C-alpha cells in the first residue's frame, strides 16, 4: 500500500521548521561549551536522552491513535530498524566531535556535503534515478558550500580556511554517514503503510538501547574517569546529568524535535527534501552567528548562499520526463 503524500504546503512548512531547528542545533551546542571551549557535561549522554525523549513522545502519540494505527509485528520488518539506529548513533556523536573543530557556520557549510553523498547513495542503495539537471543542481550546491568555505566566517578578523584538517575529515565522515542513514531510513519508512509513530517507536527504542550500550562501554573502557569540580570520580549512570544546564537541555530537546521532523519527511516526502532543508540552515546559522558569536560574513559566504539557492530552484524544476525526487523504490539489490 503506497504512502499518501502530503500537500506541498505541508512539506514546505515542515522543511522550513526543520531548517530552523537544524540551525539552532549547532548554535545551541556551541553555546553549551564552557569558556575554555570544552563541554562541562558528558556529550555522549545527549543523543541518549534525545532518543529517549523521541521514544516517549512517539509512544504517547501512538497510544492516542491506537484504535486506527496500522502496526506490523513481523520479525523481518522489526529487524530492519536497528540498522539506521546504529548509523544515527555514530553520526550523532560524530557531529559533536565535528563541532569541536569548527564554528557553527562552518559546521553547516561543510555539512552540505551530505547533499552529494545522499544523491549518490540514493542511486546506489535505492536505484533512485535523478535527471542530469538534478545532478547538476546537487553539484552546484556542493560547489556553493565549497565557495562559502573559501573564506567562511572569519572570527575577529581571522583568516579563511580556518578549519583544521580534522574538521574537514569529520565533516566528510558525517556527510557519508548522513547520506547512508537517509537512504536506508527512507527505504525502511516507506516500505509499508505502518503508522509513522509505530515506526518511530521501533527506530528510537533501538536508538536508546544502542546509546546505552555505548555509554556502558565507555564507562568500562575509560582509563581516566571524569572528575567533578571537587575532584570526585563521576559514573556515567549515576552522574549522567552532571554539568547539565538549561542550554544543555535545550540541545537535547532540539535534537529530539529535529529527529521527529526528519522521520516525518522520510515517511511522507524524501531524503532530498531533508538534506536541502538542513543545508539551507547555513543562512540562518550565519545570521545568528553574526549576532551572537561576533563572526563577520564574507562576500564568498554570500556567494555560496546564492549558489545554494539557485541549486534549490534548479533541482525542483520539472521538465518533461523528469523523475520525481520523492519516487520510492526498492533497494537496488532487489531490482531485476
């Protein structure tokens, strides 16, 4: 049974909200650092609490519509959900490492590489065929991000290309993880007409379990335990909220809210809508960075945003014979 598509206005509204939420994530995470640029809290606990919050919200919404919700309890179907959970577990934590090397605007700019990796992985994993014009649009968006990074946002007159090599490395890793997670998750969410919140419950239940396992592993293997202000060793389970502030809780809540928006887009729209929405967050991040972090936008950054905007227009042109970007399909290995 095919998944019903929402109206264009609904998709545009959700994409716009996702843009703002994604922009806020980088800003809030940076704001949660201490004056010496470190995290006062264990940042590995943030994805765990966000997954738990998403699970609770999804379970509550599923309970409200339990009389009409379509639920599949087939083992093969449920067994597909740990895969994106593992990828998102790794990706969420990679983003924190990524942000430790770059400023919020650079975080969003380099994050646009996921546009290209998502297009490639949609072709490889789902057999999704894009038109030549759409591939050009994806290339333009990647070029726009690169153009912006040539000078970036210079803080207090700093030089361009200020991101260290590790910043670029983690940006590329994050882009490929994002692309793979997007392609696989879209396949899982669209393969049947199960209720969105039931699918969310499966996705976030596994996400919570894997995040707990990761924290437990870190607690066993760490050689230098984290210490409190008075020098006492901290345990990840009993001191999970140590160092949390209002800003940290906003990071958790925003990450959870963003995840719920992404699942809606994966179910009712497509991965390209998601990556375009999140990539356009660089504009919002840039403006906020100017206001809150004293960063100076450069002409190259504005040029990159113009190129990205043009790419958005080109991608969604509908010439005769164009393949809709939201067309669902089987995994490439399933095609005959």
